[in-house]
C-alpha cells in the first residue's frame, strides 16, 4: 500500500481523489491539506469528500499533511507551488502536480525540482484532453 497526501483536498479534484483512494486497495490517505482560510480545516477528509470518516484531519500545515506520505498529489493553486515544493522536498517524496495555470517561472521551479525528486506534471487529467494532446503532438 502507498500512503498518499492530497494537497488541495477541499477542491473538486481533491474530493474526487479522497473518494478514489478510499475505494482503492493500493492506496491509503494519510494526509490532507487545505488553505489556511478553508472551512474544511479540522474536519475529517472523508467527510469533506462525502465518503464517511477516514480518520485523516484536514490541516493547513504542509509538513503535517506530508508526515506519513509516500507520495503527494497536488491540486492546489499556482501560488502554492513554492511552499508545496519546499515541503515535498523536506519529505523526500514524489510529487504529482495537477495544477492548472502555471506560469513560466513556476514551471521552471518544478523542472529544477524534477532533478532532485520524482515529479509528474499533468495539468489536465481528463482522458479526452490527454488524447487530444497526443493527437496534436
């Protein structure tokens, strides 16, 4: 089993990830991050995703969310990239990024990070869009 931290757990994709992780026999949710202003803070991540309790409290503290994770899946905002990167590097775990709207500077930060840790950037995870990317390429 792989321990997963979801960064951006209170958003649409974050909630979908919690549901998918809960249904999987290969993954277990061990961390859930939301912004410091989120109404989800202190609540159970499973309740946020409407799947029932999963015994993982939503936090705004990156290091706490990543403490037991073997991988971080990031669906936060472009502005969060520098702090998320620093926390993922401290944790020494792979980083999956599904953030849209990354500018050149943040993409360069992520590229440099990929020299030090495994990084997968997929700003659009829909099958149709990725098929279109493949056909256009």
